[in-house]
C-alpha cells in the first residue's frame, strides 16, 4: 500500500514538472500557433546560465536565489528575442516551415550551449533543503513539496495575469485574433514577444527545478520535453489548465507503468509518453480540454 | 516538365554520365575517399526516403532515424547473432521497417500536420532506448559490432570496400529510379495532390487513405534499406547513431537539397557529409557544426524555401527568360493545419 502511494506521490510531483513544460508549449502555441520543438533547449540554455552564475568552481559563485532570478530574467529575454528575430519573419508560413525553423533552433541552441558552457554533465544544487516528511512509510521530499508549491503558485499567477490584468487581456486578444487586436490598438508584436518570454521563463523554471535530479547537461531536456509534449496533447494544445492536468496524468501514468509493467522498467519509461501521445491523438485529437478545430477547405 | 522530350535519351545523358563516373570512382579514389562516398550513399537513400514522405506527400516525419535504426539493427542482429548473410537480411530489414512504418501510417490518417510531427519525434526519442532495454540481445549503449563484412565474390578479384561501394551505389540508383518513376506516374500525381490539397484530392477520386499509408510504409521501408546500407558501411551499430539528431539532419538534408525534388536528396546528402568535413578547415570549431546547421536551416526556410534544387531551377528558368511564363511547381510542400 505504501508503495502505491509513494508512486502516486512521485508521479504527481514529476507530473507538475511535465505540466510546467506543457504550459510553456501551450502559451507559445496559443500566441503564435506553432509547436515549439526548441522549448526544451531554450530551458536547458537558461539552466546553464543559472549554473554558470551559481557554481563555485567553474562559475561566479553567486547565491542560488540570485542566480535563479537572473536565469529566469535571461530566459524571458531569450524567448522574447527569439520571437522577434527568428519567428516573426515566418508569420503566416506553413506548419512544415515552422517545424523546420524550430528544429533549426533546437540544433543551434543545443550546440551553442555545449560550446559556450560545457558538454560535460554538471551539478546544480536544489533550492530546497534535502530530506523530507515521513508520513507512515511514504516519504515526500522537500524537493517534491517545493516543486509542486512553486509551480502551483506560478500557475495561479499566470492565470491572474491572463484573466485579471490589462496586459493579459491584450495577450489573449492578440492570440485569438491578431488582425482585430491590431485595429483595437494592441501592439500584437509586443504581445507575441511577451508571450514567448513568459513561456521561455516557465520552461526554464521547470528545467531549473528538475536540474538537481537529472543534472545539467546539453541533453537534460530530451525526456522532459517529450513528457511535456504528452502532457500538452492530453490537455489539448490550447488549454493552460489542461496542460497542468495533463502533466499530472502523464506523471502518474509514467510512475505506475514503470512500477507495474515489468517490460518497461527504467529504460523504456519514455515509451509511456509515446503511447499516451499516440492514444490521445487517435481517440481524442483535441485532448481533454482543447477546442475542436474547424477545417476550412 | 512533362514534355515529350522526356522520352528521348538526351535528358537522361547527364545521369548516365554521372553514374558511370561514380561507378569508376574506386579506380581513382583511395580507400578513404570511397569510405566517404559510402556515407554519402547511405545518407542519399535516407534523405530520399524522407523526401518521398515529407517532400512529395506532405507528411512530416521526425522519426526516420528510428526506421533507419530498425533496418540497421535488424541487419546487424541477423548477420552477427543469427549468422544470416547480408543479402538475406536486406529484404527483412526493409520489411520490418516498412511494417512499423505502416503501423505508424495508419494513425497518421487521423493524425496530421504538427501532430504527426509530435508522434514521429516521440518515436525518434524512444527508439534509442529500445536497444538499451534489450542490452543482453543488442549490446546496449556499447553497440554491436558485426564481424563479417559484405565480401566481394572471389571471382571478381576486387577489394571488399570497392564491392560494397558498387552494391550501395547500385541500390541508391535503383531507389532513385523507383522514386522517379513513382513521382512521374499517376501514383505520383496522387501523392503530390494529397500534399497540396487533401480534400480536393479525395474529391477527384484518389484513395487518400491507401496512398498515405502506402507512402508511409514505402518510405519507412526505404529508410530501412538505408539502415541496411549503414550496417554494411560501418559494420557497427549503437543507439547513439540513431538519435533524433539524425532525423533533424535528414530534414536539413532534404531542405538544403530541395524538398519535393528528385535531385535534392543527392545534394542534401553531399552537404550533410562534406560540410562537417569542410567547416574545421574554414576555422569553425567542429563542435559548432550543428549550430551552423541550425542557422542554415532557418536561413534556407526564409530565403531559399526550394533548396538548392529549387534555386537552380529558378536560376535556369531566369536565364532562359521563361520564369514569368512557365507555371512554377510549388517548391514548398504545404501541410494541412493540424
């Protein structure tokens, strides 16, 4: 019994991380209508910035809180800059072109990170204390608690930003109908940049939170990105709320499948993400909370 | 393009000359040069398979590294662990990759555009984990070395490397002819029509489902053949050879050469093999090669969406002064929005 609960706890905590990556993907999909395959690499690069600022041996040895704040600001600026310089010229291009562009970004950022920082695997300390709470055989680590708490707060803040502020209104309007928004005096370009910046910062936050577990390396995000895709597909690519729910679902499925299906073991856990993506797209392509697209011929 | 001149032998002449020159390469180049050309041939067939699916049929795939890996691993296991010959392994490698491709093609009927890209990138990310999971059988991350090489018949008295080169060259030429004939036939028009306007293609009586699944399976089978060629050329396979980066590189090769063109994949493969060799000599850190690739992908998408082949075609037309009159074939595959 304890083992089941332990797996559920671990799955939920991982699920929040997947949900955060999915949230980043959804924000970009809503604002620019593309699936950002470079999301993971942008987050990885930002995490390397945090590592560089915080590491005492190879970096500047700043306090972790300072380094993380700076890393998040960097991630925001990186996202905004990429939108302006790389994505903007392709406004109105077909999905295959956008796919190729984000894959190009993937390659470029991945290799630049190895060149600028290191191709080695590095350690980044967790912002949370080690150890955990023991609840009758089930251990909830402070890292898990902290991760869930931070991401919940961020999700609420994002919701508040979108639903309760004028900036959020502009962001939603620009995503929903750029032409009319422009006529209403909204600076759509700026909204797109802010949307990308926010998404980039959220993705970076997920990467920074997961870094103490998977370590910092140029391919640290490969698995997390795929789980993030799965979470976004489950929730529907249009729904920020769905992204978080999808993340938790994917985390639970992964944790339980790895625990109870002997064939999957530790190595094939990624296959659960593949199975989830395939199944959801076959049975309910719009996801749990997404809109059904109307096809125009 | 469909003029009667196509039936005469004249337009085929450059191809025949080129093939003869390539055929003679082992007598001129050293072993190192031939080994390089082996890589180019492997890449050519891999990019051709992707181009058939993505370039001509408009179904994006980031999963071709997985199909290629399936073919390569099938071959390596069959030859090394089960003592088959390379020749018996060839159809099996193609069949297994093709069967998995058909399996992936059926959901592709419902899953289109970006979503298909998601499914195939998931396939590409999961595939390298499979040999690791089956380490006892496949050697895991350390890879699997194949001791036997594809040997030349003793009667010919040529070196194994030269023989391997001719075999791969012949296969690449056959795949090229196959795709060329498909594309120029009625099937090819159906394939391209589905890319350009699926609903309209359906309306004029094209069996969209059958064509799409068939193209997916065929493309995967050809990728499996390129995997077989990979094992012949390397006699070694490892999970690291078939990561998602390979898939992205193949897409780059397709975009550089010109997607939806026949010669594009050849130029793309030459690019993929020789540019990493050239970059260090230009003073670029080899570690930055993927960065150069990535930036190039983006610049190409912006300035030369038709790739080298499309650019050359436009140039030739402009020189002939027919650019305005002739209706240009859309160089850019369009996709239904997901």
